[in-house]
């Protein structure tokens, strides 16, 4: 039985956050599945189908990456955000498994160091942005500075009172800083794609319990995840404000239904591949003189005994 996966053009409009749109996450179904056949499958069948659906996207992404590296015109920055257990690590593993590791950098950001806090909040991210020809993935990102520190202001770097979080318009200012930062990057050759992996509270509970039900998954469980779950509503509000304020034409957010991991991964892979293809990149042109040199080299090699 042949099953066709959803087409990018069919759901980009549904998941893409329009600039200036006021987001209410309760209006976005974290368990949304487009394909009726997929709905009728159990998890094992769906995961098996995932590999089939991703195969084509992996192959296309590998080709797109080769062209990206050869042209050396653009860099790609992929930002992944989401609640704990949303599937960021798994998305990276599955989506990027077919690309050349030399052309892809993944960065996860832990608690800021004293050195990080001695600089502005964007400093540690700017240092590891992708070069032209490279794909960079941020597993969490500078958006933590309008999410985690919004919920836990005690984790913010020490700022003078007159410009600190209690100052009027502080968070709006941070959103503007992020938008300006991303606009600067896009003007200088970086394509930015941002994915919010949207899971429901019930699904997070199921995934946490799953880690506790299997010894081989114990290492994945952190009591910090359980503690942060108590702030679910505060995080939801912070995400809604962030998504509303920072989705732009040049650096859009996609709200990806992530209760079904296989659906989320397929969507992310398709959007990345489609976006790189849309850059209309081309391989470097070879001059007539270079062609003559290449043909001469070919002759030399063919003449070897």
C-alpha cells in the first residue's frame, strides 16, 4: 500500500506564524495529524512509515547540503525550541542522519557561565553561528533568554537596575534585539528556520513516565524536568508572547504538532529541504581555461600505466 506523506505546501500555511499574529497555543492541536491513514496506525506502524517518508527527504537534504557547501553563498541556521521532552534531540538525529557531518554543526546551550553573563545575552550564540556553506542547528537558543529567564528571572545576568527586567519595556526590547539580530544575519547570507515543537501536557507526562518505566531510559530523566513541569502555564504564556513578537518574514516560526514524533520529524525535514531548494543555489561556474586544465589532468591520469 502506497501512502503519500503531507506536502510542504499543504501545511506550511497552517503551521507558519504570520508576522504580528497574536498566538494562543490552545488553538494549535499538538496531536494534529493530516493523513487519515496515519491516524489509524499504532505507534510502531507509524514509526516504520516515518522511515519511509523520511528517506526521500534525507536524500534530498543530502543533495541540497552538497549544493549549499559548493556554492558557499548561504549559511543555514535551524533553531529548535520546545518544552522538555518535546523531541528536539530525536528530531536532530532523524532529520540530519543523512547529511555530511563535516557540513553540519549542532550546538546545545547549557546554563550560562559567568563569562557568558559578563556579556550581552546574544554573545555566546553569535560565536557559533554557521559559516556560509554550513548548516548550524541550535538545540535551544537565544530564545531561552525570553523564556527560561522570563519564568525564572533570578537566572538572568546581572544588569543595571535602569535597564534590567523591571525596567519599562524590557521584554519588548529583548524581542526587538532578537529581531534586529536575525535581520542582520539574513542580510548577510544566513537563512533562518525556527521550529517550536509543540507538545501537550498529557504527552509530556506520558514521555516522562516512559523514561521511568524503562531502565535503559533512566539516564534521560531529570528531576529538573519534573520541577519545570510545575511552571507549565507560565512557560506557555512566555512562548505565546515570544512567538507573537519574533516571527518575521525573514525568520519565521513554525509551530509543529509534536505529540506524534514521526509527524514532527517529517515536517521539519520537508521544510528544511524545501527552504534550501528555494534559495536557487548553483554549483560554481568553471571557466574555459579551467576546463582545459581539467581535461589536461584527465589525459595525464588516463595515460598512467
